[in-house]
């Protein structure tokens, strides 16, 4: 179980309620400075307890708990396990796979990729190819088996695979959230918001 999943479980156990489910229909169109600071603390320490989180930010425990729960429901926080070091559990081969698919079979291809545990993420892309995915493996033989599974998916026409030789900058969000926190501190009246279905957070002067 990932750290964020355990964190979510602790929250729900304390409130004697059922497990949180991601629900993007929640009316969470804006993040205020406190929300951003909570996100930053969770990025820096995914294992942080609610009590320590509230002490670090100088806010009430109930406030910290309710805001984390709200962000979990909205999907802003998730329990995908990105903080896990996969090399430590034997998956030290990383490959990026570009897949050309029959467009009529795209939904089926994505559904089948979801069933392959070694596929960490999948994106529909523009340009060369139709789908891009990140795949991990324990060795080249294990990677070959995963690639064969992908090629056997109905609708997959061909694949192109490149191996990652070294990770210079791992996936990160702290610099981005830190910048938003600094911006909100400079202008207390501003909030980060999502507008018009945009996928990124923007600093809004309104």
C-alpha cells in the first residue's frame, strides 16, 4: 500500500467513515494558500501525520483533516504510489513505448494496457504514434514479455521502444507548488484556480 493510501486510511479511520473515493464532480474550482501549503507539506513528507501537518502550518487539526479529505475526493491528491522507489523492489529497467493503434480500437487498447501491471502510465499523444506509455521491468527478458503482451492487444499495429539509461531529474512537483505558495504569500488576495477545464493551476488575480 502506498504512503498516500495509508495516509487516506488513517484519515478515514479517525473519522469513522468509509474509504474516500475520487470524485471529480466535487466543486473544487480553487485552491487557497492554505491548500497549497498542505500540498507542499505532503509532497515533502508523504508520511506526515495529520497532527504534525496541522502543527507545521499552524492550523486546526480538523481544518487540515477536512482539507486533505476534500483534495483526496477531488483527485488533486491521489494514492497512485508515485513515491515508491521501484528499483528497490527490483524494477530497475524503465522503457518508454510509443504505440500506433487502430483508432476504432483505442478504448480497448487503453483498457488492456490498464491490466498490465508493468505499465505505469498511459497517454494519448499527437505526432508520431497514438499512445505513449511508461513501462518498468526487472530485466530485459521481463521487458520483452511485457512488450509482447502489448503487441498482442487487439488494435495495436506496431510499437517503438526506447530504454531509459539514467534518470537525471525524477518526477517532481515541489518546485511548481513552492512557486504557487510563494506567489500566494506575496499576494494574499490571490488564489490558484482552474478555469475553463484547464489542466494546470493558474494564479488568478480575481
